[in-house]
C-alpha cells in the first residue's frame, strides 16, 4: 500500500488553513501548512508535496500567482489548486493559464476540492498505481 498523499495548504488566514487541514486529514491525506509565499516555497523544497492548495492573495510580499509560476518552473509534477475570495473569471483563467489544475472560489466547496485532488492523484504520470 502506498503512503498517503501529502498536501501543502497555503493561505495567510489561519482559520482557512485549519478548515482545509481538518477536511484533508479526515480524508486520509498528510498535510503541511504555510502562511506566506516564501514559506510556501521553503515547504515545497523541504516536504515535496503531491498537491498544493494555494491562495492567490497572500498579503504583502509574494502572491500566490508568483508562487505558482515558481512551482511550475522548479517542480512541474506537483499539482496546484488555486483558491481565491475574488469571484473574477479572468483571475481564475490567469491561474489555469499559469499551470494550475483549477481555481476554486471561497468558500471552498469541499466535495469539489476532494474530487480535484483525487482526479489529479489518479491520473498523474508518475503515479505507479496499485
């Protein structure tokens, strides 16, 4: 049996991270958290997550789109699902154009999130399967 997938949850709001981590751990995933863009990049390098849930608006400094672009360049096999409180279709398109699996609008629909993660994990090329 393969180990559970590891998911990095990146959001500057601790409450949002807590909700997501609780949902993910109840569904059998390992989780790692980061609250800033730079901390996210450190966690990616140290933890090698399978999937990143990444907020676009991470406060001052590096935003989620910048993190996404770096991850795509340096770790192309990691799946990235973006999150945002801004209901702007153009912004969501910008994230998928930059390489995100999808951009989810907050509040996050947990069933949709779970489906996206499961689909990515089951179809990624480097997945050895059962």
